[in-house]
């Protein structure tokens, strides 16, 4: 999963978990675990440094690769807003002969702001002020991506993504 805060990554990932049996790993949880703070505790600026972001994504990707090499379907639920992090994920999965596709969740800016403001009981720390500073680096030619408009109904999103794991697995068998 990838996309800006409020784009519907976690909601879409939750739907996919229910229908595919995948394991979802959230960057929010990995970051807080690495920082040694409770999941429900709000993280301070110190857990959002560039160094901590590098550690978080590296650990998230490594955990995902470990599970996938053991035969589990895995969803990495993170912004993946920087191409460098997406390429890191591609490199690590490629060395293990695993296929990866980024499900890029999108919604109009006003929808993102509304969703972030309405969050409650979630481990994500993003606020409207944080969202205002976010941007998504464009995808390159070597980055496999499916764009998902999360303003669609849950059934429409499910219809679009319903066979994403089966499709990846069929492609992997051909190689």
C-alpha cells in the first residue's frame, strides 16, 4: 500500500486482509515499536527523523520479505511516498524472487484532510498540518503500481483489487 496520509491505505489494506488472508504490517506500528513507545501513544518529533524513517522502512520491508519467503501473503501499509523507499522494497523482494506491486491509494486533497481530521482510535500520528507538508514522488518506469481511487465504494475498491494476490501469484509461477 502507498499514498499520503488519509488516502485510505489502512482501510483498503484491512479489506484486503479479510478477503485474501494476507498479513498486514503497518509502518506506524513498526516505527513505534522501534522507538519503544506504546502503539496508542502519540509519537514526538524524534520518531519522525530521516534516520528513524530509514530504520522504519528497512525493518518493515525486511519483515515483509521474511514472511513472504515463508509463503505468506503480505501487505506493507506505509506511505512509500519516496521513490528511494519503493526502490529499496523492489530490490529486497527481487533478490528473493518475490513479486511486489504498489497499490497507490488516492483521493482529492479535501478528502484527505477530512479523513485525517476525523481519525480517532488509530495509531497513526498524522495531522492536517503534517498532511499539508506531504507529497508523493512520481512512480518510475520500473515501479509496478496499481492506482486505487479510495473515494469509490468499498465494493468497487474490492472489485478492483479482489484478484491482486492471485494475479501476482500466477505471474510468479510463469517466471
